[in-house]
């Protein structure tokens, strides 16, 4: 089973952290813009969404200031340098077909992509500890199981085709679909045990959320948005590596997209400036952050809904918007990368991909550079697995991960030269990973407020996108849309 594309910050063990240059501290921003600056637009958040919005607005001649709570740009995209001279993605990393706006941005900024390593066999690790090597997209099953799974995927794609990507709450039978979990749909519509197991695993692996926690309408919408204006979304594209959402990576890492945009914006980006309050009055707003206050005629809040809800708004936001942000958690995700002198699993005919039914990490990928000059295994901790180690130390989690990797790939996997651990849930200005999701009853009751402007406040961020929501592509699209809406007036 295959992965998500938008991840965030973490803790590095044995490696230096990347830094961001050419951006301002609050004091420098006050010197540059004035202690009580007046701009056309304040952008809250310097992830891909916020930086894209700012870039588009500046190109249109607008005076913009970007306020970022962290000490770096990028949001849930963050790469770090390794002691061996390489770069590893501890944040979002994947892209694939139909992710056209992300690719266009990369082309503009001179960042190239490469197809991930898929040569060789994958591993399916069963609940009783049996290791099965296989070729193809799915673990080996009997024909009845394949047929049952294929039928379930067809049903999900058919239902997803009825979902308007910009307004899933208006879909036929939206109330019925939003009134149940993905798990309850699986149990009520799939009788084959193997097919059920794979579908539950898909939820954990592709969404970092358990099937019992997410609304059926939400996952149908997530399938529907895994395309673009000319290519309808489908489940296979969403969960696949080759030809799917995890087809490719960025040479040198996607963090370059953020740092290059930030460098061009220069002192218009202010770090260590968490926004605490947004006070609207007439046709403007006062945005109050640590160390400065800025007046603007428009504001783009480019944050995940749950974090956007932690800002104090005056006057208060519409009740449906407030209630949406209370019910829109980020997924529980951890990300670990073990680095080796070479990708030794390739010599054994393996592609580095694991789907497991037990263990701390149940999904892995070959995360080596395009030239294979060193080896790297990416291990995800999703949903229940991440919550199970929430109170564990970094050292304990590292050992649990290495024990799993040794079970999958042999004893050589137990002794990496470097190890990187990202604990998204513990990051103050992240508090989880992509995608944010909604439980039953949320989209139909409160979903219509996800992009609806509130006075002069516009919303952006990966979770607000109408295509590739929850991915880097979605973040870029949402920033472009917010800027376009402001420029339209």
C-alpha cells in the first residue's frame, strides 16, 4: 500500500537541520514595514499555500507581509541535510500525474523531479509474522479475494464520481454517506475477509487515519479530488506509487520550493511571528502577532483548519466556521528515515515497499537519492501506531522502528548510519500531519464554510483545495485560488 504526500516537521537524530535565509525577524520587519505596518494583504502561514498566495499577489503589484509562527518557512514541507552530504525529506515529498500546479511551480523555480524506485518485489507482513514477497500492486490473495477487492474499489470509485469536488455536502445522498464511517461501509458492503483487511490497511496507509474515524463522504471526496479538471480522481491513483500519488520525488527535496519562494519575497516574510488575533473593522483588519501588528485590507489564513481555529477573531467568526475547525483534526503521523551506506535491499531484489498488519511501522518506501549513492528507508507511523508511541522517547521509537525494519529487510537494517525521526503530533505549530479529515456528520453540517470568506479573511491551505486536497498540490492550488479571489475583489 502506498503513501501520503504532505508531511511536516520532526526531530533529527544524527543530522543537522536545514535553515532558511533571506527572511525577517519581527524586529527587522518593523524596521522595514513600520512598527504598525499597513499593507494590502497579510498572509498567515509560510507553507506552500501561504507563500504561493503571497507570490501571486506580489506579482500583481500588491504590498504583502507573510507572518510565520515557526523559525523556518515550509510548514509541513521540510528537508534536512545529512552528515553524508545528502538531503532527506522529513516533510512532504511525493508528487505524481495530474498534480499539475505543483509541477508548474517546480518548473518555474528550476526544481526537477525523478521517479521513485519501484524495481523488485514488495513485502506483505501478516498479522502472525509471516513475510510474503510479491510483485504487482497488491499482496497475493486467492481469486475470490481479488474479485471482492476489485468490486469494492469499483463501488468506491463509482460513488466518488458523484461527489462535486468543490461542494461534497451537496452530493446525492450526502447525508447518508456522511452518516457513516468508512469502516461501517466496509463491514456492510464487503464480505470477503482479505478484501476487508486490505481496505482497512488502505485507510491507515493512504490517510494516516483509521477507517473507523473518518466519514465515508470524506473519503469519497478524497478519492474524487485525486485528479484535476480533465482527469477524474480514482482510488488507484490515490494509493499507488508508479503512475499514482507517490510516483515521483523532487531532486534535492521539495523544501526548495518554499525556500526559493521565500528568498524572492525577502523581508516580506517574517519568522517567529505567531498570529494571535485578527480584529476586523469595516473593510480592513488588524493582524496581531508576537512582536508586531499589521493593518491590511485583506488577510489570507493559510493554515490547517484546526490551527486556524486557535487564532482569536474579533468579531467572532460565523458559528459554522468555528464548529468546523473544532471538528477537523489532522491525522496522527510519524515519519522516520533510516540511512545506510547503500540501498542493500535492492541487491536482494526488493523495492523497499512494505505493507504490514502488525508493528510500529506498517508502511515503508525506498527513500534513496536518484543515483543510489546511499540507501534510505522511509517508515511511516500512522493513526493508532503513532498514538501508541505518543508517550515514548525518541530513542524508544527509534528502536521499535529499527526492529521492524530488521524483520522486513534483515539484520543489516538494524544499524543505519543516520536516523531521522519526525514527530508531527508534538510539533507546536503542526499538531499532526496531512491530511486533515472529518468524522461523520461534519461535512454536511459545517463543510460549506471551509473556503467561505469571513469579512476580509480568506482561507487557504492544503485542506481547502478542490483537487489533491491534503497534498502539496492542494496547498499550491489553494494559495493560487486565495490570491485570485483577492485580486478579483
